[in-house]
C-alpha cells in the first residue's frame, strides 16, 4: 500500500536552525574548519535523545558553531524549504534564532542575507515564505530590545517576532516593553507558551503581550476557561506533536491534547518545530497523527486551520484554501 500524498498545509512553527540535519552539520563543519565530536552522521543523530527542553537546547546551541557565513544560512534555508515543499508545505513562516549566533560573533547581515536569498528563490514559482525573528527569553528583555532594534535595520526581511527558549523562570510579563515596541513597528507577535510553563503562561502571553498566535500551547487544556478564550478570541495554537513527544512534554502522540483542542474549536495547527532533532517534518507529524487514528477530515481541518492562522492577505489565503479543494 502506498502512502497518501502529503496534505497541503502551512508550517507556522519551525526553527530554521533546528533543521540542521547531521549531513549538513558535517559538511558545514568541514567547510568552516570546525571540529565536531564525531563526523559520523549516525553517531551524531544518536545524540538526539533528550530528557527535557534544556538537554535539547544544549545540543542545539552547540551545533550552532558550524553556522558562520551567509552561504551557510543560504544552504540551511534552501535545504529546509526544499524538504518542506516535498512534504506538502505550501506556505512557511519560519523562525530564525539569531540571538545566540550573534553572541558568537556571527554578523546579523550574514544570517538574514543567507535566508533572504533562499526565501527569494523559493518564491519564484508560487511558494510563499516569511521569516519571524525569535527572541530568546532567557537573555532578558533588555537584551531582546537591543537585538530587536538592531534587527529593525533589516525590517523588510522579517514579518514578526516570537518569544522562545526556556519558559520556566521567564514568564510573559517580563517582556511587555519589548512586545510593545514590536507592535509599534507593525510586527506580528507570537510566543512559545504552555510547553514547559503552565496555562497561565498562555493566558499572560495573550493578555499582556497581545500575541496573535501561541506556539505549543499544550498545557492550555488544563484550564477550560483558557480553552474557551482561545476559541472566542480566535488565537491559533501551533502544536508540534513529535517535538512534544521527543521532549517528554507528552508521553505519546496518542496522548497529545491536540485532538481535545481541535474538538473544542481551537484553531490548532500541525508543525515540526526542530525536525532535525525531533524525528520528522510536517508530513511526518501528519503521518503520526494518522497512525494515531485521526481521520482524513480531521487532518484536513488541521491544514485549513494553518491557512487561517497564517499571516497572509485574503487573496493568498484563498489560494491556499483552494489547494485543499
């Protein structure tokens, strides 16, 4: 039996640096003269077993060492976009976690310049893609504001900001000024919430930061009033099932609260987060949901949600919906 064709969908929660597959990691290390613990692809992939978010971040940031030049970011962006398109993605809004790279001395011009070229190439034949500038919450609001102001020199290269990295100890209320600046610049605003942190992180991201989407949002189901708020205010949730299993946020895809959110009427979507580390891209996540018992109608509803949650104009949204028939 052949697998069904990938469902056309938008990917709204994807970290470009989290698409650094071991093969490209090795190639870039060689190109830039960086020594890795191993240059064996399977040995490197075997490291990708994590007890929690911090264990993943330790490996994630260590691998950053190989990303140095504009050509590196171009190659990384191009590889993701090609793989995503092969998996059914027709529109992508991807994060760049530039802050830790900048701390290592990598010029912001190189990061954004490489991605700009890769995205421009992908757009030449009807694919749409945009960049969201991620703010690492553990660096503090003051640093986030400083970096955002630097990034605004390249305002045309990204459409929004997203708050990410370790939640616990860095609640949303600490970043009100930062998000106010972003709003004043006309930037879209999203935030990771409810992955490690409880439902209050989700609620405060909406009420205090005025975000337009919640990334992860897994623990929202613990608060029925919050679920109703997500529905009533039309706040989308960008769920990442395989990521949540890999980081032990949930025990299995079968036990992921995605269906509960979907049945409650939340505009929940399916995404891959950091697919090089968590076992799969968007189509792999859809396959895992199908294997877990999701019907074709449910999967198509998730895809439709992704188009409705995307930061696109009405004409492009209509084009995206038409792809589902």
